[in-house]
């Protein structure tokens, strides 16, 4: 656990393939994140930091 953040809970034994299949929102984000990152680099001349990266997502 990280102080100030909610704990992340996972259920043991759930196959990663099933998790990935059911995580459509995250997949949609991943599908466009590369393009958004490229645009960010073009505008700012550097890769986004952690905060900016979360904002892009």
C-alpha cells in the first residue's frame, strides 16, 4: 500500500488473459495512448512525466 492512496486488491488465481479480455476501457486507452504521446513530444520536445502521462490516459 502507498500512503494516501487506495489499496489495490487482486483476486488470486484469475488468469491474466481473462483480466485483459474484460478490461475494455484500459485497452481503449492503450490503443490511442501512443498517438497522444507522440503529439505531446511534438508539442513539448520531451516525453511526458508521470503526471502528464496520467493526464494523457
